[in-house]
C-alpha cells in the first residue's frame, strides 16, 4: 500500500455527489457513491423527468429542455443545480461534459470537487491533436497524420492527399466514434469532412478535426490507468475493443486475446509514463492500435471512465468508480502495480436501440417489456414501459459475463443474450449474439474490420428460424385477436391445459404479416381445441398451445416444446423466439403499402425520429439519384437522406434545427420523365 509523505496535498472531502449524466452510468455512479456513504443528486432534461436515474437519486434537479445543448451540456445549469442541492462534488460519468475542460474549470471555480482529472490534464490529453503532439515529444509511437491549426477544407484535403488514402478523419474534442470518418478516396473527402465536423460540433461543441493514415485491420487495444495526486500511477491491464461499427465499440473484453504478458507490460509502462508526465489524477484510458506485426500506436487518451470499465472490474475484482471517488477526495491509490492481479476473462456487449439491417439506424420509443437474464451483470436504466428518447446515445444497456476462461465467458454471454427480453423497441440483440457466435470471434481473431468483412453473414436472415417465428406469431395473433392479452381464451382455443373445450375443424384463415419489415403470407387453421396448423409459404407447421399468459406462452411447435415472451401494442406483436426478438405487424386487413414509402413518389421521408441539422438543397434545384438532400441527427449520430431518383426539388417542408418524426416528408422531388423506348425494326 502507498503511504503519504509529510508534504502530501490536503484532502478534499465531500459529502454529496451530483452526477452530471443520465441513464445507466448515472445509476452506476450512484451505486458506488452510496456504498461509500455519499448522498446523490441527479440532473435531468424534461425528456427524462420519469427516468430511472431521477427516481434513484436522493434529490434531482431539472436543467433544461431535451436537446443536450439545452440540458446535459449546459454548464451553468449544472453548477446551479449543485448549488441548489448543496452538492459539493460532481461526477461527470462519460460522454456529455466528462472531457470538457471548461466544465472541470467551472467546478473548480464554484468550489466543487470535480471527480476526474484537472482542467489542465483534460486540455493536455483530452484534445486529440494536443495529446498526439505530447506523445510524439515523449517518444510514444503515434500514427502518421496531421494535427495542425489550419482547419480549412482545402488545406485538410491537401494534407489528406499527402498522407495517402485511406485516411481517417477524427474530431479532436470527443469520442465514441462521433465525428470520425474513414475516407478511402479523394472524391469523398469533402462530404465526409463536412459530416464529421457537423457531427462533432453537435455532439461536443467543437468542429476541429485531425487526420491520420488509416491502419488496415488493426486491433483496438486500450490500457486502463489510474493516478493519484501523490505521484502514484498504475495500470489495470488492457481491454480489446476491436468489434466496432461506425467506429463505435460493440463488444469489449479483457484481457485481449492478442496481448501476451510481455506486450501487456510494455504497453502498460507506456501508458503509466504518459500519465505521470502530465501529473494526471484519476481514471483514464490510453487507446492504441495494434497492427498485425505486433507494433502499437497511440491514438488518444480518454480522460474519464470508459463505458467498458466493467470488464476490467470483473477480472481485477475492483470498483473503479469507488477508486475515482477516493482519489478525488485526496486518498492515495489503494494498490501498487505489483498488487494488481487478474483473474479469468470478461466480455461485454453494448445493447443499442438500433435497426441493424438498416445501417444501424437509431431507434426510439417505449420498451414495453424488459426482463433481465440471470448469471451476468447488466448495467441499465430500463424497466417495462420505459421511454427511450431520440435525443441521446443509442446504447441502452450493457451485459457483462465473467468466466474462468474466455470460452466460458463467451458461452455465458451468448446464453444471457438468448434470454434477455427487450421488446417494444428494435435493438441489436440478435446481431450481438451472431457476433459472439461467429468462428472468427470465438477464435479470438476479430480485428476492427470484423463486422465489415463478415457483414453478409452477420446480417443474413435465417429463413427457417424466421418461418418458425412467423408460425408462432400467427398463432398468437389468432389466439389473442379481439381481446386483451389478459383474457384466457379466444377463438375457441383452450389454455392452461383446459381439455374440456372442443372446437370443430375450421377452414384456414389467410394472413398477411410483416416481420421485421418483410411481408410474408401465412394461413391459420384450427384443427383442435389446442392445435393450430399454420402454413408459412410452402411450409406447414403444427402448433399445440400448452399455456398462454399475459406476456408468455408455452407451446409445442413441430413436436418441440418451446416458450416465448411477447408483448402486444396498438400496432405490433413483439416476441422473443429462440433468442431472437421480432416485430410482427398484422397487415391482413390493411391496404398495400403506399408507393411513397419506398420513395417512388419522389417524397423522401425521415427514416427515424431526429433533428434536422443540415438542408443541403434548395427548392428548384436539380438533383441526381443518391445525392445527399437532408441530414438528420438522432442519438448523437448523423444520417444523410439521399434522393431516390434524379429530378427537381419542389418542396422542402423542414428547416434546420427542427425535430421531425419518423415517416414525415422532409424533401419532395419531381422525378425526371423517362422517355419511352423507341422500337426499331
């Protein structure tokens, strides 16, 4: 253990902690704060008035409207909230203001303990350009790139050309993949630069970027460090965060399958030397790219707690938030480097509200049914009926499994994903399961190119599994038609083993179902008091109902007894079947889909709830097919809506800054007339 010298800086005791964040990280911080005897204060936007972190805190203060700039990025409002409640310390969580030097300085000026590094350290390492210059001066290997002050589009394009493509554009002020773009050819640079700068400005308030030569198929390895104000600094090993989409992490694990003890020691020593050089205090993470030859390159430092910190906690047995609180109060680190031990393997997945097949499109809405699996750690702020607003990050939960071996941890996590009930909002649950099951990941060989290289397999629809899910859905829709789910009998079917009811053979009833957006024809015929024959396409399935409750059903499908969790709302049947969540809409009595939904009428509709951040065309302008028209921002990510066909813009019913609902027309185009083909003899 460390001992303090006579010239140790004074302690900075505090008693009440305001958590300047929301969702699962706010709850996570509160849990450790309470265990150490601190009172807690939540802040919230008007969109989060009923959120779990608000209800869990001892006190809570509303700090503004839903948009982050009006609430969770509003420094004066957060400082005032602390004053109102008598909080004497602020924990920023991660994201939002966690790496904002102005926020740390405002806390210091207000006499509040900032549970994180100093404003000077955030300035030194939180800015990617400045951090890279420091690391280069210290002899740390860095990726070749440009981190200069000239941010003009022309100069940046010239620098990119000198580096040679592919090139990575990175926002200097943030993380989480926001403001980051991979550019593979020069003609795409200008549009990617505009998008990256706009996204960075909206997420972090700073559009400054750096450029880096892109390393092909690296591993993303990060080192967790901790330092105190007494000059002590240690590392807690590495995490492998290579499985990513849109440069955002989806799967993280510790230790890395690609790092042996010798490499861990070298990378750890590099990270510790870096934080000692700047007098760092608190938790931090240095991120590196590890190439296929075993060389590593510094990318950036996150001067905060990481989303994936639970995997480090799992293999070390430590509470990193408790360490943050102790260090912020002036205590020395609880352990020396020699006392840090590692046990087993841990893997974490990020459950995100997004539509994977549609380009990981963020989703919002009501999580009508939420039920946790057993045997793993789940960090979340959800409950059945919880609203997921469109203004914040799409990550809604993290599942973490720990095992004696990597394979044990992987199996546990796959089982947990199979059992997780998350119905009402589309998530990446099934996609995460397919990632964990993929042979490349199972062998510990996944790089940052894993998802891109295996996209076809990871997104492939299992037609047989989907057919069985349709059969189950058709049976549930048939059985619950015209009544509430609480009813115990309908359409002549008995439930809960009531064998006294009998029904004569019924003719098949045709159904038109949309499952995850794909329309499928089915028919249902009741052949007994508990039996249905369900035809899906050319396949005939037999379904015997064993029991039917409000949210769960047990049945025998093609001689195999199974169960499903389900939920019905005004528009859909949501069900979890064989570990895969499905959304099923009964379109039997609905008219066929409108032509305009596919853009055939020239009307471009918002693909999700979001805010208009850029209108790229004007009324009367001629546009080409696939030309960018409008950019929407949802859950901190930008999404460009393009022209479905060549034509002329005839209407722009939205304006920059406007919040729009999914399906609303944002641009109307009068398509070009195509001349009929001329027959020739």
